[in-house]
C-alpha cells in the first residue's frame, strides 16, 4: 500500500476526496466535496488527481476536528474538554460544531466535567451567541455534559 500524503487524491467508501491531513493510528482527514471526514487509511485507495482548481488543502490556521470529536460509526458528535484551559476548550468546541454540522449531526455532546465551572460558564456564554446553535442544556443524566442542538 502506498503512503498517502496531504494533497493526494483518494477513493473512500464515502466517495472521492483529497487527503488534507495524515493523523496518528492510521487515520486520514479527507475533503470529500465540501465535507471533511476522518477515515481509516485502510479504507482509502489512491485515486486519480482531482481537476485543477478542485484540490484544497487545510490552511495553517484552519482548525481541524480531532478524530474522536466526530465518530461516524456511532453517529454521534462528541468533544471532551477535560484538561483544557478556557480558550483552548472554546476553540475545540468551535471545531467540533463545524465538524458536526458538516457531518450532518443534529446534536453535539460537550463533555466539560462536573467541576468545569469556568469552562462550562464560558461555553454557555459562547453558545448563546452562535447562529447554528438552536438550543443547549445540561445532560439530565450527567451535569458534566452539555448537549448542543444544531
């Protein structure tokens, strides 16, 4: 199997795409149409190069979702903020919201922890001002999780 690098065209079970990022544990961030998805490298095969003008690579400041933020097999979007400072946690949530919307998820679970007073407070303030957020609430079964409706 050939080693894939960013910019390579690939065929995946979800369609043809362009590798944007090679991640650890054999995972690839692939742009398929206008969606970015994380897939296992074993599920991708080298394909024909996309037509000129269609190749897109991630910008240096483009926040990419972490591979565990959107798990397509379970069909849920989730992000864990444990151990992050407020600014990093908010950046992670913004990336996860973007990834969840692109993946077609209607809900995002944000795990901030029960003692996450600062992170939870900042998260709720930020969520109030985001147009794609229809509603949010603490998970009734676990007050260390906020459920965001997109």
